[in-house]
């Protein structure tokens, strides 16, 4: 039995976006009228989410060691909360695997984060201990972009690092391991997923090469609310034409 909220974020504070700047800073006007500066844990362009006045959810960290006492967690688009904190997928995906919510990854007894591999890289999650299947290198990608109703897309900007990871995962397949890219969609209004090739043609080429080499691709959606993140569904990945 799995709780409705895989990650409890009760206590989130509502506000509206004033502006996001220098990639990692966001000024938010809280519902109280106070304007605060929050850490924005997302280096991407965050396409479609940055209009002034966009509803926002922030966490009050209450940590004297932190320079910024607030962290931006979600922004709203057409009434749907969309998680923008890229740190959450690496926490919620292991919980979903352990809860049996991702059948293709069931049966692994051990999950190790940040294992070294490739050319000076670290894999987000290393799964081992399956009775039948090889150990698995799992790269987790945060997804927020949706430009077509029901369709989630990645990436929203050029990601040379993302392409590098795909080529390194090809080498893991050659060495006899499972290699998996798991797209974590932090919104619950999408049923399918595709690569945003117009945003990064290089990532599109790396994706095609990885699929051809046997790298597995999966996409799962999580609903975001004021209570936290909850598993929503597995998304259908569109096949290249």
C-alpha cells in the first residue's frame, strides 16, 4: 500500500512569480504581500512558466546556514501545478521503484545513488540484486515542458551534458548492463512523451543512437500539489518517425 503522497511537502507557501534571474534566483510575492527571494533549483530555460504573476509554491527552509531561506518548488500553467525543483526526481524515483510503481524496474534489491561510471560521470541510480536481470544504470531526467496538450517533452534547451550521458550509457549496454533513461514528468496532465528535437538537435541524435544501441527509455508522471508529489501514471513514449 502506497500513500497518496510519495513525498510530503505539506506546508508549502503560495505566492506569485515576480521574476526569475541569474538562473538560480526567483523573486516571489507571497499571498501576504511580502516579496521574498527564493532559490530556483532549476538551470533550464523553464519555457512557458516564467510570466510575471504565475502562481508559485515555495518552501520556507528555516535554516540559518542557508543564504536564501526560501526554495521555489512549483509553478502553475493553466491551473496545473508543475514541479520545477530538479532535485525531487532523484528522491521520488527510488521511492516509486521500491513501491513497485514502475514494473520494468521491479525486482532490484539494492539502489545506489551517484555511482561513478563512464568518463568522470556519476549515474543517478545504480540498481542491483535482481534474480534474473543484469544490474541497471539509471539516468533520471526532470521534465516540465508541455507545448501540446497531453504531451510532455525534454529538453527545453541545449544540454550537452545530457547527450554525453546517453553516449556513456551506450557503453554500459556494450558491457552487458541494462542502461535506462527515466524521464520524471513533474505534472499530471500528460499521457505521452517525446524528445523536443527543435530545442536540442544534438540530444535528439544522441537519443536515436542510444535507442538503436539498446538503451531503454521510460517516462513516468507525478502529480504536484500543495500536499506533495504523488505517482500519477506511466507515459507512452512516442516512437521516432
